[in-house]
């Protein structure tokens, strides 16, 4: 199963194919390739799959997905 997770862009560096950024996933910050979403900037939410941002999403959609993931984790713990 493949999973893409939304995160908040905290910083951006580089240009074009070398464009990267620090993305916060609920307190865990990772460096992500931002080449596929040139419109994304600091404060935006992006969906990340295997270290590459594949699309930009609004804050409400990102919060909804993160809540679903949190609920899934709680169900796994209780099982």
C-alpha cells in the first residue's frame, strides 16, 4: 500500500529540480523535494509521497487527512 501524507512547508531552498524544503508532519520535520510543486511556499500544505511533494492542498483538507490517519493509529492500538 502506498501512502501520501500532508505536511506544512516551513522553509524552501534551491530552484527548479533542486528545489527542496523542510516539511513538518505533525512535529516530525523532513527534507522534501518540492520540484513538482513550484507554486508551494512557506506556510502551504503539500501532499508528500516517498520524499517528493506531489500536490498542494488547503489547510482544511490537510487537517482532515491527518485526523483520519490519527484515528487509524488509535484503532491499531486498541485492536
